[in-house]
């Protein structure tokens, strides 16, 4: 323990530790943060894919509903045209 205390109290040794130690800690911290972003990003991507699937299904349902509505409108137009022909005849 006395060796560690002597190193920490020696200004030159302390300067060397600070000069080389702080960048190492900063780089390791950066890699840790980036790793956490990747780990959390995978979860976000999975959730995003689930939302995309739900949105796709919803859009398909809307599209099918609009197609049925278009068929109904065409049927009503046909009925109205037949009624108008009968009235003109």
C-alpha cells in the first residue's frame, strides 16, 4: 500500500497517470455508451418493426374498405341511372 501512496503523492507519477489514464477512461466510457446505444437501438428497431407491421395491416384494411365503398358507389350509380332511364321512358 505504501507504494501506491508514494506513486499518488509523487507529482510526476500523478501527472503520467492523469495524462494517460484520463484518455483511456474517456475512450472506455465512449465505447460503453456506444454499446448501450446499440443494445437499446436493437430493442427500438424491434418495436419499430412491430409498429410497421401494425401500420401495414391497418393500411391494408383501409384499402379494402375503400374498395368495397367504391363498389357500393358504383352499384348506387347504376341503380340511379336505371331509375332515371325508367322515368325518361
